[in-house]
C-alpha cells in the first residue's frame, strides 16, 4: 500500500493588517480537508488580524519566521488580504521572492482580495488572468494581467498555477480551488 504525502500549505502574512476571515477561514477549511497549514510572518511575530481593514480582531500565532523558512518544504503559497497586509508585504523582498520561487518551481500561489498587489512587484502578470478586490483592477491591468470579476480564477499560463479570489464572500470558492489543486480533484 502506497501512502500519499499530505500536502503542506504555506500562508504568508504580515503581522499587521491581515483580514481575519481571509486568514482564518482558509486555514480552517484546508485543515478540515487534512491539508497541513503553516503560517509565516516576518520575524515570526504574532499576527494582528482586522475586520474591514480597521477593526482589530483576533491575534494569531505565526508558526514560522518568514525570513528563515524553506520554500521547498511547501506545496502552495497562500497570501490572505487586507490593505495594510498587502502593502507591507509588497515591500518585503522575502514575501515577493516566495512568489517568484514558487512560480519558477511550477508550484501554485493563491491570493485573495488585496494580496494580488504583490504580483505587481514580480513581473509575472503578463499572460495571467486574475481577479482581486475591484480597486486593484487598474493596477493589475497596468502590470499586464487580464482582470476579470469572478469569485475565483485559476490561471495556468507559464507552467504555474495562480489562484486569485475577490473578497471574503468568495472564501468558500477560494478554499475549494486551493484544496482541489492540492488534492488533484475539483
């Protein structure tokens, strides 16, 4: 009998301004499907979540220091949203580097809401079809992406899968697409 390895998802977040549901719901949904999930933040700091970008919510322990993790140990990189979270991660070379490393290795990257902002720093958008929070539409189009208004989009061009989603109301579809990608089924 052959045992199938359990997929391992890496959630990359800043310690401030991450949208609570966009962090906690995918973690819970994936864990319920027996997918291992690890949360990484810069310096491994505790993550302060928010609701609607302004109201403080739960604090979540990070499992890893973003700067000392091995990207090869993970099957997918997931980036939750939040305006402050996405803006701070755009300036973090390690976070942006994880996207380019996963793409180069042909591994999937999943992003929701404002987190596709990070893609602008990678030069990986030309040829990709994406969705996001609507306010990012022009930024993503200007960086070469094809932007659509759909709950979740998977784009497999350039030999790596990019999964994007719009906002918290699309979290079920987002988690389903991630799980389907990792488990090899819809």
